[in-house]
């Protein structure tokens, strides 16, 4: 099931973030690198954010009930908003501490921090690719947000790597390069926060962005015996499911009962061909041979 795959990916994120956060805190503290400590701050917030994603996925996967006839999928974009809040908070803390460190004299970072950062960058990019792949497979917005946590973490690590390298190469007088790198990373995190927030907002607002799926629904519908044409087709996303309202045209001369049977056959066929569909509502329109445009 898609829900199970998404949950497994979230556990992967939690374990990876916990290990890396501990490593970054130790390396940053003993290696005298605030950019690495800033990276550790983000990884720590990522742990809590991943737990939120896990909770959201489990809650969103609950079946429909009397009070929630369309299921609990809308919990997922709400959790995404909380994940974004974690990102914005960590970016703000990193920026604040970076500015303080830029204005305060301190020692150069240790050279071994570069080796640690190199390993972290590789692992974080791998983590991003793994979780983003699962996000595409499941259609999970909160899992996509979790994936971008890994990518933003990789970017902050790259910024830290560059900053520490400049500080070590430049020597005395370049100590703040490490802090400027952390400040740059905070700005990038804020930018990514917007990229994560925008699709989740569109999901909550039922924003139209499913042209490809609608085209696929229309094509499949016309393969069902008795369906002459399709008219209106609306799709809205809720969690990992897509709910569909489709107007299907059938022969206007047939009995109502036969039209009803065709509608059920169409609904079952769509859900068989497209398992990501949730509720499918079919509205039957009479068809008398005229070519009506899609509405």
C-alpha cells in the first residue's frame, strides 16, 4: 500500500536525521564551526518534523467514517504547514546566531570538519532522492516536504563546506566565512519553505492542477461500454487520494436504470485502472448524437 511505503520512508528519515544531528553537534562543537552547528540545528528540527509527518501519514490513512465521509486525507497538508513552520523557525535561529557570530571574534574551524561534511552531503542527497521517489510514487505532499528537508540539509552542508574551506584557506581574518555560509544557508531554507508551502496550500484550497489526470480519466471513461462522451470533470486531492466528479454522457433514449448501471460500471472501471482515486461521483447526461465540448 502507498500509505505503508510512505510510512517506511518517514522512519528512514527519522533514523538518518537522528544519527546525523548527533554527529553534526559533536563535530561543530569540537571542530569550532558554527556553520556545522547551524546544520545540526536544522537536522534536530528535521527529527521533530519527520515525527509530525509520520503522525500525519498515519492519521490521513484512516478510513472514511460518519464524520469524515471523504476520509482524513486533509490532515496531510495541515501537517505540511507545521513542517514548514519548523523549517522557518530553524532558519530564523540560524540567521540570528550567524549574525551574532559574524560580529564576534572566534577561532578558525578545524580542518577535519570538511571530511565530516563531505560524507554528510553525500548521505543527505541520497536521502533526498530516496524520499522524493517515495513521495512521487505515493502522491504524498508531507513526504515531499520531508524530502526537501533532506535537500535543504544537503545545501546547508554545502554552504558550510564552502565557508569552512574559505576560512581555512584564508586563515586569520577569514574566520567569519563559516558564519556567512550559515547565514546564506538560512536564506535558502526559507526559500525552500515557500516551495513546500505553496503546493500544500493549493491542496487545501482545491486548486486545479490535475490536467494530466483528468485527461487520463476521460480517455479511460470512453473505453467503458455505453459511455458516449465526457463533459465536466473536476478533481481534488485529499492526502494520497484524488476525488473525482465526472459528467458522463450516455444514450438519451435508454431507461434510467440502464444509465445507472453504466455509471456504476464506469466508476468501478476508473477505480480499477487508477487506484489512486478515492470517491468517484458520476453524473449521467443524455447524449443524442450532437458533439458537445467538454465543460
